[in-house]
C-alpha cells in the first residue's frame, strides 16, 4: 500500500510513491455531488464513472471505499478549485480538508489537481456528442472528473509538474 500521508499538488510525488502505476480514481468534488472517473493501471485513459450524491463525510467515505476496493485503486486525483488568478479560496480549502479526511480514511495517496476549465471542457465534449441538456446535467460531474484525471495522467506519464 502507498504512503497514506501523501497529499500533493505535484504529479512527480505521486509517481514516486506509485512507481509501478496502478489504477487511479479521479474525483470532481461538488457541493451536492461527487463526479468519479477511473483509469487503467498503465495511466493511459481516463473514463467517466458514476456520479455520487454527496452527503455527510461518513456516507461519502463508504461509497468511495467501495469503489476503491472494487477497482483496486492505488491513488486518487482530486480536483482542486483554483481561482483564475491562481489563488486559492474557500472552495480550495474545503477540497484540501476533504483530501486530508479521505487520505486518512482510505490510506491512499492523493494528488490535488488544478480543475480550472474542467467543467467547461467536459461540457464542450458532451455537446460535441450531441447530448441533450438534460442528459448532460446527469453526466457533467463525472465527465469533469475524467477531464481532471486525464490531465493528471498526461503529467504522470509525461513527467510534468
């Protein structure tokens, strides 16, 4: 098992504790939902998962623990809401606190990844698939999680950041 204390914003640090790769879980943390995405053990492709209804942390922890066990997840990539000017606000601090709780509960390393433009990018992709507005509303959070995870995978494999 990887270092449960690791919470980082640097892909190289996650890569260092997971030298053999392993499946990752991507999360887009919203106030009412949590979008999920998964990747293969070789860190090549991110795919949207399901959207979970967000509740108290205990319920979230149980749902995420089930997903991590089911998919043999080795690490988590959690979207970090950074302001357009690069600063962090209350939403970033909330995501950092969630990461600390999640790392302690699941004993998995967490990479916090800048999520600016992830929802807009996901929405463009869903529109490009000619998906109706109603269907997009149910899938946007998991599509955004896949965008976040794919960006992190590109950095992990490419050796960036």
